[in-house]
C-alpha cells in the first residue's frame, strides 16, 4: 500500500471498530483474524449448544478468543463476562487451548483496570494456561501487514483511495504526548542538554545527515518522554505504542528495501500525517522518533562486533 492508503485505512479501521458492538464487532474481528492467521477458526453459536465457550480458535497456536464489545463500559458486567467466559471455556473445551485471549473494543487501548485484575486472577487460578488481551491498537498492528486487496476485504470497501489524501493528524494515540512535549520545550527553553546519540546505531542504519541531526536534537526531550509515560494511568500504554511503531516500521521497511531515508520519512508521516507541519510540531515528532529509535523499536541494533566502515544494515 502507498503511505496515504495506509493512513486512510488506519483511520477507517479505527472508525469501523468505534462504531461496532456485540456481534458486529465479532464479525470484524473474525475477518481480520481470517486474513492474518490461516489457522484461525471463527465459532458461531448453534442452537442449544451455543458456542461452547469461545468466539474463535487459533488452531496453530492453540488460542481461544473471547470477545466483549459493549456500547457502554460497566465494570461489573466486564467482571461477570470475563469469569463466565473462562469458566465456560474450561468446562466445555478443556483440551482445546493453551492460551485464553480476551478481545475488547475500548478505543483507548490498554487494559481496563478491572480487566487487568481479572487477568492476574485468572493466571493465578489457572497456571497451566496463558492469559492475554487484545484491544483495537493491537488489532491494527496485525492489520497493517495486510496487502491492498486484503485491506479492502477487511474494511468492506471496493478499493483504497488512489489519489493522495492530505491529512493533518497522524497517530492520535500520542497526541497528548505531542502536546505535552510542545509545552515542555517552551518551559525548558535554553535549559535542554543534548544527550549523546547512539552513534554506532545511527551509522549502522545509514541515515542521511539531516535525519541524524534531527534524531540527535530529539534526544533533548528523551527524559520528558520517559517522565510522561511514567505518569500515565495505563501502565501498558508505552509498550503498546512502541509495538505500534515497530509494526509500522517493519511494514514500511519491507516496502522500501535499501532506503532508510524513505522509511524515516514514513515514520514522520506516521506521527504527524502528511500535511505540511510547523517547525514546532516537527521538533516534537523528532523527539518521539528519537525515543523509539533509542529503544530499538524502530531501526536495527547493530551486531555487537560491528564497526563503522563495515557494511551497514541496509546494504
């Protein structure tokens, strides 16, 4: 897919899930899983048998999926639904799965506090199983790997837009972080020191001088990003955002072999959209990309014995 098609698809997927509840959400989930995982089997209710405790099964990894997509979040109902699904699966399909995955439609991503407690409780009660959750953010990380034809099937559209669409919003999930960085840059103006960048990694990934300068400057706000994520209520948000960056990076790298600058440009678009941005916004995006570059969520870590002057990671 072209960059603007991927961005359009991400927005459509987000809106599609936001407006889907109950059986409609399960149908979208089934389509995604069938397109991404050949071993996935959707399970439908059948008369008095029901669904025997699951909404879908992964035959290759022995995963049982239970979907919960209400129109409004009710902690008491979440607790009842989760425990009921676990009990039903354990009773009716005890030999058919090793992993239990709770799938939900909360667009904020992360784990609802009640769900996190239930996962810990279930893992403690059933140590022979592994418990997981899937939210819309994680679902898109699977969808982004689809080709153009598969994406049209997932979204239920005849085709993806051919003409480039201009959009001024990129990754909505990190908009609060970008706003925070803009405020902190102003507050700390003149007091920011440049942390030394990972020079070996920069050389190994063969980025041009402009991107090297941008990443180097971005390290000025590295501690601000760490502090921001240490304070958010959802402790899983940082890891999930990082996983999203990695999934997008892996996809665009496969589309631009041997061209790290094209990949970095697409990562900028991932953060900000493709509309002309102010210098202030570009600086905050550079800080975010530098952060995930340093963590190795994007671009490759050089081998331990690699030295500048040897073949780089994009040769």
